[in-house]
C-alpha cells in the first residue's frame, strides 16, 4: 500500500494531498529513509512524520483498504509523539530596542 494512502486511511493526516505534500518535502521517513508518495508500506515498518513542530513515529501493525474511524488506531502503534522546539542560539546577545 502506498504511504500517502496509508496515512489517510489510518487518519494520521486528514487528506491524501497533504500526505503527498509531506512526502515531497522529505518530512516522511520509512525505516529511516526518505519516502516518496508512492513508496510502499509493509507491516512492521516504522514511519516518522514531521508536522511543523511535532515529530510522530508509528509502527505499522496492519494494512486495510478502508476502515471505520473508531478502528483506525488499530492500524498503527505510536512509538514517539513529541514537540520539536526551534533551536535558539544563546551565544549571541539579544538587544532590546
């Protein structure tokens, strides 16, 4: 199953074009490798997603062509869900104007 379709069916993203855009911007990794929208996902794969200031890592438990919303979380296991904070350079003094 394609990564862009899997993310939409698992409801990790709301729409398929959003998952395509994430993949085209190299913000999706499958087993540590950058993924294109057409990259295949298999059971056991680990997917890293970077949304703005959020890093989400999930493990694929199952694949489905369609699934009800209440059952969508059975397709994956969340391994990491963390906020990413921008790096601040504290070596340069800040001036107050």
